[in-house]
């Protein structure tokens, strides 16, 4: 979110298109985006949708914060008018045995300039890394529209801010060692 705030200047009213697996990354987007005024359009293959309980909670948040949630199996439909195109790994650690099947099911879900033709004129691309060629082609990944390196750097600052917050609020009860 920090990367998008830095790039666009405001998050309110942005539309983010998720193209890929209904995994932990999109679940996090679904819990945070509505609270920040971001609309989400999610394209996942049948059988790889987001968890129903997360979907229900996200829909309630969208209603509460006046944003929109849209679900489809068509990546092109999700990308229509989107300011941000996002994907993530299709095969997570521990799912290596599913690779062959997933590559078949996820055909047509690769983020390409052809897919982005229907996106907003100012579209950008995010991926939390590491990335595989089948998820996003080189033309998009290495383009000026790709914010993946800025996104990666911003993770460092986010983690540092969380650690600082925890340390500031922490009262040490362990006695200082006496050497």
C-alpha cells in the first residue's frame, strides 16, 4: 500500500486488479484495501478462489467503507479500468507437486501488455516476489510500469517501522546482565 500511496499520491478511489491464486497475499489486500478506499477486482480460476470467510469479511468491509469488491474467473474482466495489476506466485512452497496441474489451470492468467490493454491509462504492476515467468512476462515485469523493486524496498521500511513501534511500546523486565 505504501508503494501505491507514494506513486499515486492517494489510495482513495484506486482500483486494484488481482490476477491469480486466491492466496494469503490477496487475503491481506482484501482486509486492508476497503479501509483505505481501494476497490478490488479479483480474478481467480475456479477452485482457486479466495477463502469464503475472508470474502465475506471483505464484502462487509467494502460495504462499511464505501468501496467495491468484484469477483470473476476472467482476468481481462478484472483488469478493466484497473489502476494497479497485481499477481503473486501460483505455486507456493510446499505445493511443488501441484505445479503441473496449476500451470494448466492458470493458463490465461499471465499478466501481459495484452491483458493490460483494458486497464486504466495510468496502470502499474506489483508482485511481491519472487516471480516466475508464467505469472508475468518480462515485458511487463521489467517495464517502467512495474513497481516491484520499489515495493520490495518498501517492505524493509515497513518491517523497520513495526519493529520500532514494538520496541517503543516495550518495557524491558529482564534484568541487565552484570558482567
